[in-house]
């Protein structure tokens, strides 16, 4: 389970769901910018690559099972 994120440049990345969270809980944390999403930067992953982007770069977020 993960959240799929699409950036302004059209690239897709994922945010793994933290252990013990449902997809809905993780999405709520993301949208409310709470917990690990409280800062200005969002942690993303693609394959083994990890990066951080600013919220302003995100155009779409989708829960994926």
C-alpha cells in the first residue's frame, strides 16, 4: 500500500504507508500536513531512490492498495 504522487513535471513517485497506518490515515496525514508531513518537504520514493519535494510541486495524490 502506498500513496502515488504526481509532480508538476508529470513524474510519478510513491509514498510508502507507515507501519500501523491505513491508506486513509496516511492520506489524511498528508492532506493535513501532520506527522512526517508537517514540514515544507515531502518524502518520496521511486524504486530505491528517495527524494524530497516541496508541496507546491505536487499536483495529484492517489491512494493505492
